[in-house]
């Protein structure tokens, strides 16, 4: 784990020359309140408060990133995809308290993905609190390791995600909740079917309503479908802010799935630009929530 770095102007100019974007929050990041205990996974110790600047660690890698600037906001009117779950079932799930929501996911047999799973993977991170969650990360579906361990983003893709979070001054479990569009593993890591996405959608909607994230990061095309209702390619959606289809308000940043980045490392620079956009949006959301003196 590399520590955040203090950089002077000369170092920053050198990094800029190398094509490395250094993310600088408007204000130093304050540590989050300790998360409530979670059944899914042990939460590591809280990260140290972030310094004024963070450099992407070498393992995340980088190349010339997209230029920083004013955050563009999507004017995309995405097409809705997939059928909806039965309204009565969705309404029932929407009113479940958090603990019962976890149980409902564990026991769910609403689609065929229940048949070969070891367990449903609810997600990992702090329970709903009085303060909104900072960041909700949405992936696609559990893989083999996630299915075995009951936690999203473990294995190589999870390691890369943890490095990205570290470079961003974030840490899983601390102001960050990680979940997937579908909670059960598609066999042989196939794509989830529209019907499976639809049946699982009320669980994600309930998680969003309970956690009230300041921003959402959608990683991969099925996460995009679940949060924006769009089937447009990632390359067309990334680089701008979207609004969560559930409330039309919460900023959503679209980026590549870490598993994709392991296969296509040349896109890591674009992914890092997306994370910088997400951090800018998070700072803005925090600032909007802070009453002026
Ligand atoms: S994927 Fe979702 S809807 Fe399907 S069985 Fe698992 S929890 Fe239920």
C-alpha cells in the first residue's frame, strides 16, 4: 500500500509532463464514520485522511489521461432495457428494512441464477446511516471467487479495484458500498439475461434508496443497464456525468469493469480519467451538502 504523496509544483509539473493526472480534492478528505458491522465481510481499518494529492500507483498504471475540466453532464435520454419485475414484488422489496433486505437476497429464488449459485452476494460496505453514503460501486455479477466467498470483487479484478480505490483515497467498506447488478453468479460467467436483470433490479433499487449514495460508479455494461437503463456502449457513455434512473438526480459515472481492464490494460488511463471525474463529482456533492457559514 503506497501512502498518499505531498507534491510540490515542480513534481506536479513533471507528472503532468508524463501524462499523469494528479487528483486534488477541493478539501482534504475527512475520515468516514465507522461503518456498521456487516455480515458479508470483515471491513479493514479506516484509511488515513487523504493528503492534498494522490498519484495512481504503478500497479494501476497510466498513460496520458483525458484532460481535466468542467464536468460535462449527460443529456442522453437512454432507452429503457429489459422487462420489469412484478410491481407487487418490487413494492414489497422496496419497504424491507436493511437486515430483511439482506435475508431476502440470500433466500431469493426469483430467477434461474439461484440454481447453481453457492450463495447470493448482497454487497459489502457500511449499512445505511443518517449521512448519505459517499460512493456506490455497481458491478455486473459475482464471479466464481465472489460466489464462493460471498463478497463482490475479490480475486484479480478485486485487487485492481482496491488499487484504484486506494489511488482515489477511498477504501472498500469506508464510505464505499460495492454491489452488483445481479446478486447471483451467472454460470460460467456468462452475461446475465434481461429477465435475470429485471428480477434482480428491485434489490439494487432498495439498496440505492437505503444508502442514498452521493455518487454512483457503474462498472461495465450491465451495471450501466442497471443504473441508467441504457444499452449504449461504455465508450459512448464514459467521460460525462449521468443521472441515476432511479431518482433522476444522483450523479453516475460510467467506467470500465476491472476485469475488462485486466484484459485491456491500454484502457486503464481512460478508466483513471473516469475515476477523477467521479472524485470531482463526489467533492461537488459533499460541498453541496455542506451549509455555508
Ligand atoms: S440473481 Fe437476483 S433475482 Fe436472481 S435469484 Fe439471485 S437474488 Fe434473486
